[in-house]
C-alpha cells in the first residue's frame, strides 16, 4: 500500500528531494485511516455518503456510542483493515480525541486524532 504522506496538520508535503512525500506499509494505512476518520459526512463531492456525521454525534451533543459506531465503520472501510482491536477516547476542554489500534495485513497500526 502506498499513499501521499501527511504531516501533523493533515497536509501533504515535499520530501528532502522536493518530491511529494510517499508513505508505504503501516504508515500508509495509518495515513489513510486518519484521512477517512477526519472526513465530515457529506463533504466529499463524489461520495456524499462518506465520512462521520460530526455535527450530529459530536458537536450538537456528544454521543459516545454513536461516535464509536461511525468511527469503527469508517475504519473498517480502509483497505487491509480487518478489525479494530482497541479504542479509547477523551473529551477535554471541549475537544474530542481518540486512539484506535487496527489489525491490518501489515500488522497492528495505531491511529490517534
């Protein structure tokens, strides 16, 4: 698996040679999972059913079980992800963060957001 690398701000960037940075293996899967879970439901023009409905399950009134349901469904859409092994979340100062360990064909991959 290969994909464009993303930095901590979820932006693509240039590598030391001036080319678009590319990730492979576990890091590529982590990048793809991160991008998918940051997608807001309805914002992808060619796939209006993609993403997590953050406005309904996080911003209006946080529903932990509903968020988990949408998060797991989204993570399982990532190619080569077979299972979500661990999941935790925290809401601090009105900010939701989560961590998930994924079982993939490349081994275990951790996604934090």
